[in-house]
């Protein structure tokens, strides 16, 4: 501005191109002078590209709650693969096109999952997601909530099918549309992939697509290492969805199509319908099952045509030695069957033949679709199977999807840009411009926010980046970084990697960088550590010792103890999360004892505490705000048990006086009803046993779980052998109920025949009389 020819009365036109104001009250501070010399010439020029005024640690920007209806869950189940089948507008607009940023969480834990289908272009408004998610605990008494996170363009896929399907021998979704060779994938860790041959993709399937079979050449699917499937297995189970594409009963009468094939241990696996005696629209599915002791089982169940059927077969050799079969259709159990007598066999025959879906010659191939075929070297409970069907038959009623929320993590670090001089300078015509600009720091990806790294599960390192773009000739620019008081500065480095830690001013709430230090442009990095660190958490009951977990009963007094490093003025918060994932209890302890411990005692467990698996958390030095995921937190599981009672339902003659009278050879039906005494709810999922004597050998009999809290078993009294008075003791063992028992007496008599001689000379016929002798 110092130019020859200027004189008094000349004017300066100053144009300021000012952007991104918060309000008209923002100030720009400039130094100026009324003459052409001196030290007060204009000297501030800032050419920063500023981030948006946001300060969030945003790993995955969005999340939704998925709530599972507990009335669709037959019993409390652990590690249950839940089907998520949803059509969603927010996934279409906010998730990555390939869905690799979608993950699922519960209680701070990332859940194992697998995508069967993600179609972002299902239609103009919705994406379609079909996923399987392993839920740690599925409650039958309270809704279970998990969260779906998404919205990160640079995320990588986090699927882990092998962990999801741990314990399964094979899992074929059969939803692959195209490929070459063995492109039908096995999601279990055994990787028994299959070659679809001439089978075709079936779009209109039960879950995400299926394979369609018809009586043509090569309409079968063999699998890698298929010889080992069902080969000599003791406990086993297979399940699948099947659609029979026959338009009338007459069309599928007498054809006996084969669904799959397995050599000698299981063959003639077919569906048949004869001309007479079958209900309308139904046929019988039946495999011929051969056990190693020479026993052959022919257990069949009804299935329906032109609807999807869910079929399950299982053999419980380590349970009660029973072969069971179930079929479901149209939302309910269609048929069930069982065979409890395996003879001397206890496992399937050894069989090295190839397992395949469909049939490779020697009969007629199944006409229709097969979906979600699974095998297990083991077996699942009846409650598990019932819940599987409820989930897969109608996923939309099994769970509900909440609204989209913005995900937030962590605390703010604020950046201030100022000039070196604080006074206000008036420039004619009295334009007052004195600016202080507040914006966000940058995270590790140079997006608005702050990054953190969890090093050991509790201690965090925070990274705040500052973009410094100092114009040429400017030497009086400074800035400060404001931080939470719980953060400790580790180091400061400039854009060249040089350490600047000793050159900045460090207080409990801010880092000041003077203008004399700002001499290198680029991204400066500030690293902090958070003192949010819990070292241990222990649980206990009443006066008992602390331990890593606890089992609490209603009426008892719970206690918890959190431990941290000795820090003056520190505090700790206790949070108790119920089995549904809801926060049930929270309390702060503001006093740390000399051993670094915080303690909560005298917490009375009453009937309002839901039974099941709970989680206790402590957050150290975090009594006002939530820490980011996994920072400053320590957790422990514990169990809350309710009291319970068993009530005798059958035999009816023992309900009142606990005495049942039977004659040897009569059937004895024992039925019990299990009740949660704290809620009066009927409870399934318990192990209910009774004593019995099987031809002189004392035996424990397990009652079958009929659902709705009812357990029963029918026995032949002739197995007891000796007549007399028998005491039948019944006991219930449930993971979330206090064990309970009941009894009744069985008075057993044997029939006795007595024949009186007749007067043969007079022609009178002989008569036979029976006397019942009670001993």
C-alpha cells in the first residue's frame, strides 16, 4: 500500500471476501495505519481450507436397532444364528454399494455374521439385505435388541461365516445364481462346496434364492468331501426347506421322487403318496435310516405341495437315544414322529458313499426347490428348531427395525485460529473486524473429528490433526487446541515429522502453539492418552468372597468391586445390563479406597430383575459422558436366577394325594408344569428328570419339553418288575432358575389268575376268575 503519489485525502478501498461465518458478529482483527509507513501495515492473510463445524468420532456413521420379539423364541438360546431379511431405504442411500460397511453389535461386542444377499438396487427406493447374525443370548422372556451399523466408504468387510456356523458340519444357502465349477458354497469351516450341475437358480425361494431340481440328466449336486457326511455319525441332524412343484394330488401320486442320496446308511430318501388314505395336498417324506447294530428306521413326516416345508431329522444318541423328525408348513408344526428303540445300534452305519442333493440315476429326481440345507454332527433342542422355523418362515414378524440414528463416539477437541494481536484496530470508515474462528480438528483420515486407538482394551491413544497453511510473509499466526481435562499430551509433531512437544504450552485443557513455532505448513499431529482405564471388575453375593462372576437369586444382596490405578479425584460408574441388553441399573462411586477399588454393596435383587445372563460394566473416571466403544470399560457376566416350582399334572389320581395306583403293564403318563415363582410365567428349556427302574436297573428318565412350561413322558409300568410302593422323584434343572423338585408314590400291583374246577359230570362249563392282589 506504500506507493509513490499517495497524499492526504486519498482513500483506500478494502474488499474482504469472508466466508463461512457463524453470524454477523464474527470479527476479523487487522492491523492498519493512516500513513504509508510504520509497523502497523496490514499483515494478516489466512488461506485455510476449514472443515465443517462438527466434532464426532465417526467410524460407522449410522446405526439402527433390531428388536427380536421374545414371543417368537421358544426358550432361552445361546449363539443362535438369526436371519435378518429386510428391505430398507436408509441402507440404499447411506451404506456402501457392496454392503461391506454393514456390521452388527450387541453390548459392545461385534457379532459374527454372514451376508447371503445384499442388493442395493432392489428397486428405486429400497435395498434388500439377507444376513445371518450369531446372537449370544436369545431370550424367551424379554425382547432381544442388537444394533446394525453402516455408513463408511472406506470400510472393509467383516463377515466371518466360519465362526457364525461353528458346530455345523455343512451349511448350504443354495442362493448362488451363477458361477463355474463348485460354486455352491458351504459356509461352515469344512468348505464342502458343491457343483450344481444342471440344477437352476430359483428366484422365488424361501430365503434369498434356492436351487431348482427336475427329472433331467445331471440334476444333482455332489459336494467336496461329501463321503464324510453322515458317515458313522452317532449324534446327527439334518434340516432343509423344500418346495414340491406338483399342481395336483394326482400328479405326485405314485412317483416317489428322491430329495437326496447317501449310500447305505441312509437311502431311498423319497417322498411318496399313494392313491388312498393321504390327506389332501400332502405326501410323506421318509428316508430309510440304517444303524450299525442292524436296526433300520423308517420314520416319516407329512409334507405339503406348492408351499415351502421345513423338515428336520435328528438322532440323540447321547440324549435319550431317540430318532426324531419334524415338518413345518404354513406357519405351524405339520407333523412329527419318533422312534425310541434303536436296538443294539448307537450310530449310523459307516458309509463312504458320496452325499448329494438330488439323485444320480436309479429313480426319479425331486421336482421343485431345496433351500438352506444344513447338517450337524450333533443335534439341537426342540426349542431351537421351533425358533428357527419362526425366524425363517416370517422374518418380518420375528424382528422389527428401528429408525436410523447417527453414531457418535468420543469427546471433542476444538481448534482456534487467531492473530497474534488481541486489540481492536479501527480502520476508517470505522469497520470493526476482529475474528476468532472455532473449527474442528481432523482425524486420521483428514476428516472432521478425532481418531482413537485402543491399545489394550481400556487405555486409548487419541490423534488430533491440524492443517497449517501459512501464507508467505505471515509470521504472527498462532493457534490453540482445546482438549478434555482427562487427556494427557504425549507428543506434537509437525508435517515433516519433527518433534515440537517442548515448544508448545500445555495446560490441563488446551495446547497453545505460538506464532514463533508455526514455521512449517502441512498437517501437524497431536497425540494424547486417555486416563480412562479400569483394571478389574469382580462380583459377589452377600458376605461371600468376590469372584470373576456370580450367581444371584431373588432376595439376595449383590455386590461389585471395580479396580483402577490410584488417581486423585477419580470416580467410577457401575452399569448393570439385563439379558435383553437394556440398562437396568447405574450408580457412581466417587471415592476410591487406598487399594484403588470402588465398591457397590447391598444391591438387593428382587423379582423385577429378569432372570438370565446379565453383564456388569464399570467406566473409570467417566461419570458424565460415555466413553467410545471399548475405552475405559471393564465387564463381567453374572447370572440372575428366579425361584421356581414344579406342579404335578399327571397321573391325575396322584394330583391330590400324591398316590397313583397302577397294574403292571399299564402305561404311566407323567406330566409336570414348571413355573417361575417370581413372575408366574410358565418356563420351557429346563432339564426335568425322574427316577425309574428299567428291568432291575436304576435309570434316570428325562421328560420331554412340550413347550409352555409343560414336560412329560409315558412309560410302561411292566418295566419296573417288582410290585410294591415306588417313590417317583422329579427334579428340574434350569440355567436361570433355582433347582426345584416334586414327587409322587406309585402303588404297583401284578394281576393274578385263579381257575376253579367245574362239575364236569353235570356238564357245567369251567369258569376263569381273576383276582387282583395288592402287595
